[in-house]
């Protein structure tokens, strides 16, 4: 059931562009659509046709949104920020995996600056408030481009959340639920973090992620796509963004892809 509140007003592309232009000169184009299958899929298609770096697409509603491991992602219309942006990195391809980490760092900083909420980061691409997921981030390579998508819960009520472990900015008591203001702040922080990533390499961005990590120091269970599982203590992430897990009875393993569950509070 749709909840019609002042926070569910449609996005104003011109207002968003005006706000963003005041904060950053990196972005080249911002589009808002009412309904689409997936903003990531749309920008991936644009990338295949030569679209340049700095293009942003937001949707009021997605009908085929996907998260990691091909999970379905849905939200009531105008209750979230569902957006993707297109980058064309110059760093080696093996370092592109840290771009989802860079986006998570940017969002954590933007939420603190604009919404006055403190978020934590869960490897590889979740943003948490109070241990509950408020945003998922998905980066995918498309030729020489990378499309990064984010789905941020803004005004969902408890009843509208897809799973018990989720939350929204509304439920977290954010100082603002203005989606244009939040989107402009996020994109401005993305541009700044991405420029640091390009100029200095991933190390400094990885360090910023580690400072706000909710994963490091915890006992975690990792489920791999091939069905294998690993349990141990998350002790760090390497320069390529892979999680380092100490099983306690063998060598430290690096995890490039897997589903991570936090087993207990950090020590």
C-alpha cells in the first residue's frame, strides 16, 4: 500500500541539477525517469553505446532492480533513492572492484553531513544504520566503463521494509528526507572520493572504509557462490577490496566474492 506523505514528492530534476552544480563540476548529465526495469541496466546499455563518464540516472520506481547475487530489489514508488552513475576509470581493471567500496565511503560521509546520521559499512557493499541495512551498492563493469548503482531507503515505514534487517532514513531519525538534497550530497561526495581513487589509487579509500567498517573485528560466516563456506574473524581488506578472514585454524584467506553474515558484535 502506498503511503502518500510530503516526503514522497516526485524528484525535481532541475532542482537536483541546480543543487549538484553548486557542489561538484564532475557530473555531466542527470536524468530522472518515473519507472524503469533497472537503472544499472539502462546505464550499462548507454555505456555500450559510448555514453561518457559522469552520467547519472535516477528512477522513482524499479520493476526489475537487482542486488548482489541476483537478488530482487523492490521499494514503494518515491520512497527511496534508486540511482546509478557511469564511470570510465583509468586505473587498471583489477582495481575496479574497489569502486563499490568508494561509493559506500561517499554515502557514509554524505549521510553524516546532510542527514546527521552515523552509518557503518558492511563488506562488500552494504551501508548500515544501527546494524540494519539502509543501502545496497552494486558495481558492474561494462567494457571500459563501470556502472555503480545504489538503492537507499529514505521514507519507508517499518511495514514497508522488505526484510526485518532493513531500515530507512525515516526510521533512523534523519535530519532531512529531502531526496534531492541527499542525492546531490551523495553524488558530490562520490565525485570527490572517485578523484582521490583515480589520483592516489585505492589504498586511501580502502583506509577510509576500514575506519567506518562494521565488519572488521567480527566473527563472520562467508558463503561462496560455489557452495563452500568459511567461518572466521574478519581482519582486513586488501588493496583490491577483498576481505581477509582468519579462520583461526589455518592461513588467512582472501574473499573476492561471497555472502557475509556477521555472527557476533565486534571484539
